[in-house]
């Protein structure tokens, strides 16, 4: 029986979409708002933060260290996103964009290298969702909509 690894292609597609966005955006566009709380660069850094979390969890898995209760993502992550916002906005916009792309590349490579049987959903106890594309795509849609509003 073959294991569904379609997440690899989906991650690649959204990572390349991220790359194209980062490469075409000016520094002024990166500083522009997505909404009342987040700039474009900050949304990119937010994506990077959550990819970095996946990297940390993947490193634990590779070392054979069991996940602990403190590793579990809370159902409502609003407080985490709100707490990171001032730090994320302190990152220079172009650097935030580069960081988002670098961490997306690292995360996608790491996730693709892990045994699917040790990832969610094949392993319901795993804290690693290999489909990074869903979160990335959601925020890239928001950025593109904000850029469209700025042009209009």
C-alpha cells in the first residue's frame, strides 16, 4: 500500500508561491498593512514562526525524544500570535520576508525527510502536521487580497 505524500507537492507549490511573492515585493509593499494588526512582512514572519515550531518538533522526533504535554499546540493560539506580534514587527521587513522563505525551505525539506508513519494523521499522537501548505496558503491569500486592495 502506498502512503499519501501529496503534502510534499502541496508544500512545494505554496513555498514557490511565497518565493514569487517575496521576490516581486518592494520594501514599501512589505511594510504595507494586511489588516489593522499585521503588516505584510509581519504576516510572513508569523508564517516563519509556525514553520520554526514544526522544525523544533521535527528535531525532537529525529532525536527520538517523545513529545511532551507542553509541546501540544493549544486549541486557541490567539494569545501566542498576539504575544509574538510586537517581536515580529520589530524585524526589518525585508529580513522577515527572507526568514519566511528560508524557514519554509528548511521545514519543507525536513518534513519531506521524515517517515510519514511518524507524522499526523498517520500517527494521531504526532504533533507534526506535514502539510505546511495550508497555513502558508491561507496567509498568502490574505497578503494577495491586501495588495489587491492597495492597487484599487
